[in-house]
C-alpha cells in the first residue's frame, strides 16, 4: 500500500486531531510541522496525532511528535498518538517515544484517554 502523503486536521471544541497518511520523512515533515503548529494554536484543546494510515516514520517525524508533546505539556495540555501499524509502532517503542508521548492502539482509546479530565 503506497499512499500519497497528506496531513488532514480536524478540530472540534474538545479535540484537535491531526491525521497522517503515507510516509512521514524529512521531505514530508514540513506538512506535519505546519499542522501541529496550527493545533498548538488552538487554546486548551488536547491534540491527537493519528498515525493509523502512516506506513513509515523517520527520525524527523519522531522529533516532531516529541516536540509537540513538550510544547503542549508546557501549557498543561494533553497529547496522544494512535498507531495500529505494527512497523511504525515498533519504531515508536524501540525509541521510547511510545511512553514519552502517550501511544494508543486505536483512535477510540486515544480519544477516551484525552477526554478523561483526571488523566494528564
């Protein structure tokens, strides 16, 4: 499955979701950086990065996730990543980013965790 890279953002009063499709690498990272910048500008809403349709991620993409988490934490905002792709998930786990950013098996699990006001 070779999906053309794109980033789609979906914002509501309760959540700002950034959906990544295709391969996230140095060439495509600026699109995600821009979408995350927009998400950071949405006051007080949690941010979800959905990598369900992302088949590859390199160190540039990984660093964007860590940076987004760090910046949101500074504002006491929640952040999560969902990723059912086993190869991408393995990379997130090997690098420890899964624990650093909050990794979930499904979008529904991530949304539920972000909606739980007692979790942070």
